C-alpha cells in the first residue's frame, strides 16, 4: 500500500513523498491517520530551521489520532476499526528513568516527528516497541476526533502541573494564550483553581480564554502585567509560562508570591538565559519547575479527562494533507488557534 507523507528537509522545506507501508511486526499496528495538529515546535522547525536534535528528513507531527487498519499477530488489545490517539514518545521501558516512571526522560527514547516518522501522513505505523509500551489511548466510537487529536497537548500540560505544588483554590497566572495556554486554562479550571489570569496578544484568543474559564484576560500589547498585579494586589500561587519569552519569565518569577511556583513550560531556544537573584529562593522559598513532554501515565490520564474539556474549540482551521505548507503558514498568521491536517 502506498502512503502519502510530508517530510521536513530544512527551513521552510516541507515536501510530499510516497512510500510503501512497512511490513507489520508481530506487535506492530498500522493506522489510517484521522487528523494531525500543528504544534508550536513544528512551527519553529518550519520557519526557523530545525535544531540539532532533529534527524532529517523526518515526517513531523505528534498530535494525532488514527483508526486501526491492521495489527500484528501478537497484538491483543487493538483491532481494526479502533480509534486511538498516539503518544509523542517511544520509551525503551528499560532504563533508570523509565523505571522511575519518568519515561518522558527516557535515556534511549525517540520522539515522534523528531527522531522517527510522525503523523503528517495518511497512514502511521506504530512500531512494536511503541505499541507494547502502551503509547496510545483508545477512544470510543463517536468521540470528537478533532479534540482527541489534542490528547498530547492535554497530557503535556497535565504533566507540567504535576511538577508543581498546585492545590485547588490556588490563584494562577498564565503567560501566553496560544493552544498551550488555553489548555492550561481548562485543566486548571477543572482541577479547582481560584482566580486564573491570562495574558496574551490576540483578541480572539483572549476571548476564547474567557469562554474556557479564565477570570481575567489582559491584552499584553495594551496593559502591563506588573501594573495589573500592583493595582489588584495579585501575587499568584502559581505562574505558568506558556510562551517562549524570557523577559516575561522573569516578570512571572518576580510576581509569584513567597512559597509559590513558576512553571517554565514553553520551548526555549538553547541560548535562553535570565539573571537569577538567589535571595527570593532562600528567603521567599520560591520554586522553579521545568517540564518536557509527558509520561505514559499522563497520556492515559489525559485521554480520560478529555470528555470534561472543550479541546475541540481550539481547532479553528482544517486543511487537507496535500496543503500542508499552506496550513503551516495559516497556523502562524491570521486568526488560527489550532490547525488540523486531515488526509
């Protein structure tokens, strides 16, 4: 069977190609892709060029669902017709990190769409190692497939919150109102957050943040965050940086209350630095947390939470797979929140 895919070859070089679907391993699974989201990391790779971690050429895409077409002889928990969301990692399940349940930090792990082909294709082959690790979540018939494609978004945000000291009732500042910031709004509201303040720049996204549960939205182009904090005595228990912006990260750290937490979630370039005054960490007991990807546990938990969220509202644009380059440009420009590519 022929498969149509798009591969990255370098900066703004996203080209189609056809290949034969691989032979099915005893534990492997072949999926027909239903829809694949474009992530911020995909956009950075397309417009700025790939980082050294990418193995080019590579088929991008790590936010997608698929319908099972064929399974290997030893696969017992999936059958043709099943719909699954695919996890972003292939962990080895043998290293020390995997043994600690930190398979997102697997010493031998491969990232879908970075080291191995992703979902920007009409078919995806889930290799035996991935299927046996359980790096997928099954959805019932009738599930919203647009929303289900964003299971990875929810899983990664859930993983980030699990690194912090967040408790129900805590006040939260979210810097960034893109798909990740809007996912954090929903999760935090579901988890019982107190006041949620979101700062960002696009009016449509700010209104969507309100609709999804934010108490206060601030247009960063018009209203200084420090001014709002001063006028309203706002010292959040938790600040989440959901946009790769170093100055805003420093502002968030300054605003967090003593004993509070800062979650550095967004993907920072390798050269990103900011001065670090150690005084508030010792005398104010402030905490900084990093977060990357998600664990298998996070991914499965996210799938169970999806019916309580409104992730489908984030998907504003649909493109056919053959228009992938145009979809990438639409995802960066204009009014798009989340763009989904569909074969």
